[in-house]
C-alpha cells in the first residue's frame, strides 16, 4: 500500500449531544476498509471486459489457483471458458483443450504483436503469502518468471497486466473499448487485499515436528550438503540465501523446460519454449514459496508435475542437475554433487512439505472459525464457516495423500463435521464452533509439539 493511503487522521471525532453526554463514534479502520474493497473488486469486478474477474483464475474455494479437477466442476458458461463461446476470442486467446486437461492458461509475456507464435502456456500461481514472497533487491517478482507484471513489476501493475491479458472482449485489447483499466484507488485496494492473503510472515525452521518421516524430511530439507532445499527456499519460503545474505525472491534456470515427456507436449500441440524472465527471456523462473505447495499443485510454471513427491523428485533428475542451477550447486559441493536423494528421502521431504502445509491450513481454519464467532450476520458467519470447512478438507486430503498422521485426520474430520453443524444451527452454532476449534487444536498437537 502506498503511504498516502495508510495515513489515518490522528483525530476522527464527531461530537453528538445526547442526554447531556458527548459521544465519539468508533474510529474508522481504513486498512480493513481498503482490504474489504479490494476483496470485492478481486472477486466481483469485471472491468467492463469479457466477464472474467481476478477470482475467475484465482477462486477462493480452490486455494486461489486452478487445477484440472476444479476446472471440471465449472459450468460450461463460466467466464474461464470465454474462448469457447465468444467468437472474437476463439483463436489465439486461450487453448481450451490444454486448459481443461492440464490447467494451462495462455500468456503473451513477450508482447501482442504476433499472437499466433509468441505465447507461453502456464499454470495459475496461487496468490497466498505474497507479503513475504515477492520482494527482491531488483524489485518485486510476480508470476512464474518474476516479470508477471508490466512496467515496475508491482502488484498494482500485476492487476493492470491481468486485465489487459485476460479480461479483453477482443484481441484488439483497446482500453475503454475492450475493457476499462483499474483506477489508482482500485489498484491500491487490490494490492492491499492481495497482500492480506495467507501468511504474513515466514516460518522459523526447524519446527518441533512429531512424526518420524516428516521430522527426517525437515532435517534433509535443512541440510545444505544433502537436500540443499533451504538454500533457495529459506524457511520453506520464496527467498534464497547461499551464505552471503538474503537474495530475496531470486530467479534460477532449473531446467524445467528441458523435462522430457511434458504432459501438454505429449498431446502434439505446438507450444513455444517458455523463455522465462524478461523479453527476450533468459530462461530463468522465480522461486515460489513452499509452505502452500502441497495443496496448490500441479507444480512448476508449466504444470508438468502433479504430485508433491514428483516435484521433490524432479531435483534428482537430469533436467535439474544438468541445468545452470544444478551445475552451480554441484560446483559448490566438495563431492561435485548437485542433489541426489534416494526414494525414501524424497518421500520424507514431501512428508515435511505436506505437514507444514497442513499446519498453515489449521492456522487459517482456526482463524476463520474464531472470526465466525465475532459477526452478527448469519450469512457472513456461514461464509467464514464454509471457508474453514474448505481449509479442513485440504488438511485431511494432504495428510491422507502422504499416509501421514491418521489420528490427526480423525480430529480434522470431527472438526469439519462440527463446523457443518455450526453452519446449519440456529441456537447452538457457537458451541459447535468452539468444539470445532478444539478438534483443530488437537489435530495440530499431533503434528507439532
């Protein structure tokens, strides 16, 4: 947020005489108002375009990202599929087949002068934890390659670029005709909302984890001679540090584009090579945070890997170890090794990533449950409870997917059941909600001391 919009008058008084008393109304919470306005814009504003909103590609009910399973649940007239029913956008706007099968969106990061040949196909990055993940000494890093925003790279510019790329009515992309550009006030609100999403700070590893396999995974993750994960993902975040101070959100060529048998290319579709940062690109992509990774797949900029175990295993392969990043790690290793993990070690690191993801989901679930107790509107209370249910479903699914902590899963199932009862109940909602919070707390206690 720009400083000008953060300033709140030091005195905000309206004096009202009532029964001989002077009463001051409650102070206006300007930051919360700005975030609330940004939330409404993010999920509801089409900017006079083709019907899409920011929430079309970043739906709240799917961790602010898209995957093929979620896409398959959408009605055929959803604005995501505008290329299928708007003749002006039938060609060179999206590839509906790749969108539906692999969750890939068409991006013209190198300009709009040759739509047929200059494009890339990318997954949708979630927008959680942006407050800790976009900063770098060279300026903000957004999108998959760090240049997802035109101009200064800021989140405000990120929103402008999204409207021009994805909201247009025709491929002419004329402001005021095919869409309207957000105002400065709207951009401030959108930025405030995006910065409010998810974690507001990074973890402080190591955590006192329970569970033999996740605990071992954390040790491998933090071992700069074995897993080497913490070099590029300090504290499982999006910043890099090779021992000489933080590099912030940094870009690396990790060889993802060199993976053989990339699912989208197996279809026979002609997909230009993604050149990464800048125009023309240098082949590098920026570091995503890992805390939210396990329930926001598929993975990497091209959705090439579908499981968190597969994403960890990628760093054992030839594509990574022959890449500039892999060779740099090997040159700094006394044994000349980049990353070499056995199958059980891959599973352990993935188990660690699953657990820290669930710990964040539980934190958000408890926060949402507690928030539901503070509102008077039944509709707003139900919305908080439904979001808590969604986070709880994610927690259970992520643990079950790795065969982890079945007792914690049982408590999460009970928490979900109680949150559902709270959403339906007229008189006992508070009691059910408080019981759901206790079940979430019990689940967390089984994951971490």
